[in-house]
C-alpha cells in the first residue's frame, strides 16, 4: 500500500460529501487525509518535507487497517495540507475524508462535521518569560498572542472576559510567528495547546529564558473530523481506533511522536476508557 503521499495541490470537490465514503474508497483505491502543517507534535511537515506527527501517524495506521478490511493492497493515502480556517469546510464538502490534525471536538464544530472517538487530550496553556508572574491577572493591560481560528483563541477570549481582565489579544497566522514575537518582546505571553507549546519550547531552546505554565485553561478532547451523515465510515474508523487502543498502539504512537515525554493523566485515562471491542 502506498502511504504518506503528500499532495500540495487542492483536491477535487466531491459531490455528496456525506455519501458512502467506503464505496468511493473501494472504487478509487484512494483515501484523502487533511493535515495541519504547523501544529507539531500532532500534525506538521518535517525536515524531509513529509507529513508527520501523532495524528498523522494514527491516520497512517487507520489507512493500513482500512486497506486490510477492504482487501485493497493498492490503496493510496493522500495527505493534503489544510488551513485552520478552512479545514472543516474541506471535510464537510468532501475534499478530504478525515482531518488528521489538532482538532478539538466541540458542539459548534459538530454542526458542520462529525468526529471519531477521541485520539488525544490536550489543554490551553501559556508560554511567557521565565521571571514573569504566571497568574492571569498579571497580564492585564499587556499583549497576549495566540493562533487565529483555533479553540485557543476562543478560550483566551472567554477566560479573560470572565475574569474581567483587559488585555490586547494579538492573533498570528502560525505558531512559529507567535513564538518569534514573544522572543522579540513584541508580546508578553503566547497561548496554545500545551503539547504545541512544549514542542516549540524544546525545539527553539527556550528553557533558559521562558517557561510554560503548568496550569491549563481548558481540557480539550481531540478527534479525527469526518463528514456528517456517513455512519458506516465513522463506525469503521471508530472500530479501528478502538482496536489500536486495545492493542496498545495508541500509546506506542504517542511515545514515538513525543520521545521522552510522559502522557498526561488525562491521556492515560483515555487509554483506559476507550470503547471496548466486542
């Protein structure tokens, strides 16, 4: 089976996105995954210009399992880059079959797309100078950054509003842009998923000058987004993920994607409470 073929051109629009995805995969011998290019460690392009990350590795295993179930040894998996502000539209329209990125499951998003069972648990945290006060009140009147079109943006806005704290919210097109602005002193703090902050923190060698707060604003369950109304495809994906949990594959992928990092207590709980196979 040919996997991890990076497609940089836009996929063709498929009419009837919620139609039978399994039938189309059988006919075309192709499954299309969307992935974020800047959401390490879950979804990104590595230094070899290949899709990489925990979510991508999970989808690679899902593709292999689908190929086995359908008897399609020649199945091709296309990984298509997506933008944070259009990724769910691409799922809903049928341009991609599964979204393999950092996608928090929310009710508002479920108005447009469906989700698999959770594959990861994360939460919004903050990166700030090492000598800075970690309380939210200390950011009053200061500039705080976050990636635009993410649940982090909403979490920061709601948290500051609920606390009655006024700060200037600065939105960035990518996490590296936000991290650079923090290093250059253009903002006073940068909010993102804790896993994303950790990877950028380590990769950029920030330990001497910056720190990540251990407090989180949210607990966010993340899943693979797929088109609404295709129950057979969702059931197949959920069955495959459940098998991966039962066999310990999900934990193995975590340790491969984040070497030397221990799963959070919330993620360990997810390994235990995943759906039971018949």
